[in-house]
């Protein structure tokens, strides 16, 4: 399937007449410059903004569907960010306080850091992408992934599951050791009947411990 790539627009159409991008940006933002991109489904306005962090400048992507319907597909927004700003740039979508909420159209907004080295100081710390659900019962949509990406995703999932099993084993061992200590304390009290003492000794042995005489 041919990829529906974005094209950078040089003119817009308003009331059936061509309009320059410069005039469009002035009308839309009251001044300044912007870029407009379109494919068969989306129109995206890219505008540099004054806000920045110490390590990176930022751009604002204002996104709408051509048919003006709702999106809201995370993967498509991720692809828009990748193609228009960069695959290794990070961006955020804001769910604001009600006091500064703007909700007047099916328009979506991403704020993207243009420095591909900059990382937002929260979020996931590693890449795991797979076309199968990671946990039992999880659902995942089909992904168009190259073979190397599928194999890498499967390997990472297996490694994470092994780490989870290891932690669970360590947790059980820790609980067993604590129980052994408690049984040892019971034995040391010298207040057990002969039958209870035998039960304590068998329990310690079952848990893999040994009695301290």
C-alpha cells in the first residue's frame, strides 16, 4: 500500500480563490509565519512558538481532518509528528485545566520539541512495539512493522516477562525466609508441645530452611 505522505502547501484556497501561505498565516494568527501540510486525510499547520525549554525550541502543530470529523487516533497523531517534525522528536498533547480550555472545533494540537536529543522528563524509558498484546487478555491492533522490529519487540517482551518471574520468585523466597524466621522464634520459645514442635520442624524443612539448635 502506498504511503499517504504529507505535502508542503504553497497556496491555500479561500472562497474559491487562491490565497498565499503568508496571507493565510497572517489571517489565522494575526502575524508571523507558518507552514501548512496536507495529505488526503489531514491538514496540519506548523508554527514555531516563543515557548522553549533550555535544551530545545518548540513548534505547535494544529491538526484537523480534511472532512472536519473527529480523529482521535493516537497512532495517526504520532505519524503526523514523525513526518512533519521528526521521528526522534518528542511532543505532548495537553489536557488543560478547565479555566483555559478551548473546545470550538474538531481541531487537535501537539506541542513538539524540535531538538531530537531532548527527552521529556516523564514517560516510558524504553521502546516496546509489538503487533500482539503484551499481557494475557490484552488486545492490540495490527501494526505494519518490519521483521526486525517485530523480533525486537518479541525479545523485549520475553525479557520483561522473565524479569517479572524473577521478581515474583524473589518475593516468594523473601516471604518463605520470613516465615522460617517466625517458625524459628516459635521453636526458640520452648513452649511448644511435642506435636507442635514436630510440625514446626517439618514446616521449616518444607520451606527449605534448617533449624538453629
